[in-house]
């Protein structure tokens, strides 16, 4: 049995296999053929933070696969009133077939997984957002951009950036990260990524100059400047991130036909301009839809690992 907590624990072959299962399920779905591999199974979804895409995609995905999903907000279950994680894990995993968790500290999900009898999926922690990267890579593949891939990430060194580091390190593509001073990625995550990159041939660069990072990039991406849990820092961050908005000028420096990705929700006029988010380079709504298909691939893959 496997959990899906970070891409660090997955090989290149496994990541590609999950994405390919998702693509095959998507193709069939578009032709009206439903894969019902998870019939009678239940997915518990624990949310300690808000969500639109993650909730809708997992709930819809589980239903389409023949199963059922339970939305468990921490406002409603005893976890939010102090019931220990290890007790919650043992109880939920004795009744459900898979668990997806969105929470703050990554250590919470690790503790949950260590007590869980069923696969645990990371639906976002403060440190990583790996299911998003499955959808992002699926979208890159659909647009035929996986060869000679150069990704420029402009913005906050956060859970998305850490996940990009792991994806690049595993798959072996070039990733350039530009953050303002003081908002760099976690040094330990970068070091781990660099070590993995030595084997895959990935090139991972960090700098503080967004224009330098986007030069010739085939994918330009960013994320909110203030992640969930950082609402109090929002005003300060808007000042500190001056010059880091992905706008038309920045897209002009990228490769011809470069595409723009964003995990969403997006804040127009902050990390991305209205013109880029609504322009010809954006593929963010295909990316959002692919959350559904990529996660169906993941759930099917995890179920097959049980043997
Ligand atoms: N991108 C993403 O995870 O979106 P939600 O926060 O809406 O789930
Ligand atoms: N970095 C963002 C991603 C939202 C999907 C956050 O953690 O809020």
C-alpha cells in the first residue's frame, strides 16, 4: 500500500504512469465510457483549509469511479475539537478506503499516514501540493510541451514552488525560480531537489530577478503571494512582491508560444495581470479541469497498488 504525500517518494516512471492512467480515463470519459474501478469504495476528505478545485475534483472523481466521497470539514469533526490525529486516522481508515487531507503542517499528514490502514493523499499542506502538479504535468503533456521543457516560476517560495522542485528533479526538466528577497524556497527542500536532480539531469536555478528566470521559458507559472494561513501578511507581501507580477511584458520575454499556468485561485493585478490570465497564452482552465482527471488516475493507481 502506498500513500501520496509528496512527489519525493515517487519515481519518474510512477509519476508518468499516474498521469497516463488519468489521460486514458479522461479520453474514455469524453467518449461516454466510465471507469468504475472504485465501485463501493469511499474517500474521506478532511479539509482544514478552504477549497474549490480540490473538493469538487476529488468528490466528482470518486463518484465517477463508482465510489462515494465524504466531505469532512474540521469545523464539523472532532479533529477540530482536539481529538488526536492518530485516533482520527485509525477510526476513519477502519471505515473508508482512501483518505485525502488538506491541512497546515505537513507533519500532521505524515502522522495521519503512519496510523492509517488505507492510502492517504496530500490535498495541500503548507509545504507541498503534489496533486496539483499531476494536473499541471498532464496539461503540459496535452499541449505537447514536455520536450525541452523550461518552467519559470515567478513569485512566493511556497508549497507550489516546493512541488515544482520535486517534479523537475524527478522528471529531469529545467526549472527557474524567481522570488523576492526573504521569500525564497525552503533551503532543505531545495537541497533535496538538487540531490535528486543530479540523477535525473534536471537543472534547478533560483534567483531574485523574474525577467532573468522567464527568458526563453516554455511555461511561465506563479501562485498567490499570500497563501492560506498568511492572510495577515497580505498587505506587506503586496509591497514586497512589487515587480513580480506576470504581465504581458514578462510573457514577451518567454519563448514564443510559451504557456501560462496557475493553480488558482488567482489574484488579478497582483501575481498575474488580467491580460495574461484572460490572454492567448493561458491554459489555466484546462489545468483546473485536469485536477479531476489526474486525481482519478492517482486514486486508481493507489488502489491497484494494494494488490
Ligand atoms: N488549486 C487548488 O488546489 O485549488 P483549491 O484551493 O480551490 O482546491
Ligand atoms: N499556495 C496556495 C495554493 C492554493 C491552491 C495556498 O497554499 O494557499
